[in-house]
C-alpha cells in the first residue's frame, strides 16, 4: 500500500496490460537485454503512460479522480509492433507502428479534463510506448517485433512508490472503458 504519511504522491495515468500482454512484453525485454545491457523493467510495472503528473499533494488526489471521472471512451484493441530506443533518456520501448486514434483521443480527453479542473501544470506531448529497459548502454536500430495485442478496457491512476527494493507501482483508482464509449 502507498505510504499515506507522505504529503505528496508521484502519480500518473496509464493503461495496464492484461497478463498475456505483460508476459509477452517482459519476454521481449529479457530477449533484448543482453544486446542492450540495460535494466529490465519488473514485469508487474509494465504499463503505457497516458499522462504523467509527477508529484502532487495527496490531498488533491480526490480532485484528480473527479476530473478523470469525466472521461468516457469505448474499449479498444491496439498492437505494439516495433522496438525502438530513446537515446536522451536511455530507454528501450515497444510502441505501435502507426498512430492509434482511440489511444491518442483517450490521452487527449484525460489531459483536457485535468486542465479544465486546474490539475494540469505542464503537459508533455503524448507518445504511446511501453518502457522495457532503462539505462540502456547499446541502442539497437528500430525494428519490428512480433505484435503484442493489447486490450484497453480500463485506465488507471497509479502511484510510484519507492521501496528499499526499488520502485513499485500501486493502482489507486480504475476507470473501465465500456463497449459503447458512453457513460
């Protein structure tokens, strides 16, 4: 459980993979690790960030949840089909090969609701990806991967909790995406 004695929480909104997708992504990370010499992400921490907020006052979490309650979307599938690297922050990641309109719209709707509620200080451009390795020493050329099918049937608010064994992600709240997209 998160440490509620802390006045601030490091949070983000994300899509959380189902077990089959998580296993496939972790297997990919383990397969490329010897070539990249990076640190493989813990399987249970794999996710696709929709909106990173960083440190927020714990007292503001109910406002974040209320703003996100206004987001309504239909569930959808997408495919992670490429492996790529960001040299500036030394990560290896899996990503869709093409734009996924439903995914982009979900991130935009979330950003819009948080901005309207005064809960969004800064906003980075959305780039759909799942970080597989950190601290990569050797970046490989971007390449196709065996597609990993992801069912987006909910989005979550997550707290990043530092422990003596590393970072653990705790889901604080979940919003289902329904079949029709309406509330």
